[in-house]
C-alpha cells in the first residue's frame, strides 16, 4: 500500500513544477488514478511522457505497492 501524497511527491521530485493529482480508486492504496500536467511534456510522445512518470514510480511498481495505475499525462495549455 502506498499513500497518494507519497506518489505525488515522488513524481514531483522527478518532474519539478508538475501538477499532480492522485486518486486511490479502491481505498487499498494499490489501485491509483494519476493525472500529471507538466510543461516538460511539450513535444514528447505520450509513450515518453508515461515512461517519465513510470520511472519516478519505479520502486513502488517493482515492489507491487502499486498494483494498477491509470495514468493521464498532458502539457498545460
């Protein structure tokens, strides 16, 4: 189980200035919906954007603290 604020902090550490929203979908802390808005995503493919976020959560994903992750990434308009 991982706390939503810890997920947001891990992402913000790797993507400084990102707007990060984390929602626990089941209450168990292992099924999360994450939305990330970051200027640095500009001109990056969706795959590369997601790779950056997955990289920030590498240890949580490897340990299966996060079992399911619904991820939305975008550049602010």
